[in-house]
C-alpha cells in the first residue's frame, strides 16, 4: 500500500490538474510508483520505462481545505457551492454554444 499525504500543502488547480507544493499530482504519483523520475522544463515526468498496472486497485483522493466551507463568497455574496458551480457550468455551456455557433443552428 502506498499512502501519499501532504499536510498544510500549497494546492492549486487552474484547469490543468492539481499541483501540490508546485508539483503536479500526476508527476508525484508517477515518481512514487517508479514509472517516472524528475520533471523536465515543462513539468512533465521523465519516464523510467517501468509500468504500473492493477486490475483491482483502490485509489482514494481526499482534499480537505482548511479554509473553505461548503459555501463560496463571490463579489461579497456568500453562495451555496453546488449552486454556484451549477451556474458557472451553465454560463460556460452557453458561451461554448455561442462560440461554436450551435445556438444559431438550433434557432
């Protein structure tokens, strides 16, 4: 069993995957499993040539922000996190439709 735990970590995700203390979670896991070693200048893991495969493997990812409740404050207004995320997804979908011209085709 491999357990990776970071306490009081600096965690960021800007849409390209989770970074913990400046390193991608994917690269950290690859390095722990021995399938990758170090990172190149672009943050990509250099492969070792080894592989990892399991047909029966439990993977548990738990993110517990110390300062983030189940609400979010946007422009001074406290909102339910799930409702806020739903609204953001709807805005994104509408914007995507406009950009791809789907909205015009549906009319």
